[in-house]
C-alpha cells in the first residue's frame, strides 16, 4: 500500500469508529498490508486485496480468550 492509500484508510477507520487513537503503520516485510494500533497497542493487520481491478481491505484481529473479561 502506498502512503496516500494508508492515510485514506486510516481516516476512514478513525471516522467509522469515532477514535483518533487508531493508527495504521507500514510493514517493512509486507507491502500489501499494514499494522493497526489502538492507543499504541497492536490490535491487528489490514490486508489489501485486488481482484479484477476491484480493491478491498480485510481487517484481521485475533482476540485471545485470556484477554476477555470474565464470563457472567
């Protein structure tokens, strides 16, 4: 992803989730994805997919069971 694409995607997500603490960071080892951080904490990866000229983005966020609040 190029810099302007990352900025556009970050702005979209910040507006969608009403949170300016959400940031996208380039990955040196993979140019087709960015790391997503929230308040400086890594929360996932967004992958860019281009198929027949159509571009989409896939947000992958792993949530560990041990990080969830206790069951009610």
